[in-house]
């Protein structure tokens, strides 16, 4: 698994993972720090892919920003193992800067809850409602 910065060409694959419009994900790449996990095996076995190509072999992504002594993970998704690896990116940033990390997960997203807990986040209670969906707040104080 290769962890790298997202680029605009990743927007379509990000949209598929997040079940979100492509233009929203393209804006996310421009407005936030976005890291992606790409499948090394797919890239290595495809002779039509060069080192600069992105493509749809993304296993997951995480977007985050920092403000008020907290790194806020704004979105993440994908395969559980990729999410665990990707969540370590904002955690490393927070450790270097002496900040806490927070994220919200929808209550019905068991895979993402498991990834957050496996990455070291603790359930900090209920989060805000988004439309009709309840969230759980997770926090990590490295």
C-alpha cells in the first residue's frame, strides 16, 4: 500500500469511495490536506501505468485540517486496513505540532468506527446530527 498526497486526478475514485459528487471531492483535494492509499500491486502489474499516473486503484482516503490546537479529520473512507494506515497521517502531524485529533463517524458506519478505534481513537460520546444521521465523536490526545 502506497500512501501519498491526493491530486485532482483522484477525484473520481475519491467520489466513488465517499459516495459523493466528483466536483465536491475535487474541491476537497484543493481545500484540505488529503492523503490516499493506493494499491501497489495494481500499479506494478499494469504496464500502461507510469509512476505519475493515479487511476482508480485507491483503497481509501483521509482529509484533515488544523485549527484551535486540534487536527480535525473532515472525511475518511475506504477499506478498513487502509483507513487505519491513513488515520496515522493526521496523528503524526498532531504529534509533531502538539495538537489533539478529532473525528466524527456516523453511527451506522461500523467499519470506520473500527478503523478509528484500531488507530487509537477513543469514543468521546455522541457527536452532532447531520440531517437525520447521528454521529459519534472520537478523540485522540497524542
